C-alpha cells in the first residue's frame, strides 16, 4: 500500500517538474560544486604558497644572520690578529730589550743587590714568555700554521704557566687535518671563550680539555670544577651567545651543562665528514 502511494507521488512530481526546471537545478548544483572545488583548490594553493614564503623568509633570515656572524667573526679575528702582532713585535721587543738591560745591570751591581736584579730579570723573562704565548693564541695566522691540536696544547701550557688554573689536555684517536682552516680557528675560539668564562666567573682550580677524533666527527669536551651557574638565567650572556653562534657556523652540536657547585661541562661535536 505504501509502495503504491510513493509511486503515485513520484509520478505526480515528475509531471509537475518540467525538463527546463530539471536542467536549471542541475546547472545550479554543477555551478555550486565547481565554485566549491575552485575555492578549495585556491585555498590549498594559497596555503602552500604562504608556507613556502614563510620557509623562504626563515631561510633568508638564517642566511643573513650567518653572514652577519661571519662578518663579525672576521672583524674580531682581524682585531685579534693585529693585537697579537703588536704584542709580539712591540711589547715583546721592549721586554727583550729590558731583559738584556737587566742582565747588564746584574753584572755591574754588587753582590748584595745582585739577587734582586736577577729576580727582576727572571720576572721580565716570564713576562716575555707569556706575551709570546698570548700573541700566538690571539693571532689566527699562527693558529692555522700550528694546527688545531698544537694550538690547544699551547693554550693549555700557557694556562699552566700563568698559575691562574691547572689545565690538562687529553687527545684520543688519530689526528685529522681539517679541510677548512677557518673551522680550526672557530673551534679554538670556542675553547678560549669557555676557559675565559671559567677564569672570570667560575672560581675554579682545574679545567680539562679532551679531544676525541672519531670516524666522522671531532668531539671536544671541556670541563671545570668551578661554582657553576644557572643556565636558564645565563642564556643571554654574551660569552654563551658567542660560543653558540660560532658552533652554529660549523653545524656543530653544542651542549652546555652546569649547575651551582657542580662545575660546568661543554660537549661540542664537530662533523668534519658529512658524507
């Protein structure tokens, strides 16, 4: 009975709706679907384009930041190079002359003051050695000439001679010559920055340096036994920022760990082979 009624209703409806009206409804439905699909495609394309623009913008900003950092590094290196040369050529020569004059004075004075003159001469000689060692650690040309391992060894020896802190160096694995000598300088400056912060703030007695040459990367481990600090409150420290930025230039993994009364440890993983 229900089926008969529905059949009658459909028959009446078909008689009521003309072919023109059916065509109009079909056109409206088709147009609506077309507009909807077009809108969806437009939105998807717009989002992809927007995302690509954001990615390009971030990439360009990163490239700009890296170029800015490189320029700053070059300016700093040139400044340090000039300071190193001045120390070696001018201050060093003045100390050499003073040391020679002290030796002449030592031979001319009486025995009761000779020991004092000799002590002063020894102090001048020690100062001369320190100036020479410092000029080497500042001059990037010397660092490149020596090589990374030798430069680090000289820096450790200089620290021990200074009497400010006891430093040690351990090298594990076979030494690798870096393809880019600038990388050696940047790594060395990170090490210097760590030691400088240790001397300034850590109140440490010992600092250790470990170089581990692995198949594809060099792992540098620096550690002091100082007072430590809260990393969260020191994230904007210029020394910490400098170390991080330099590590980013090398695509090196930078991990700094420190806490109060537990010293500070830095692990730096530098990939000298990327294949």
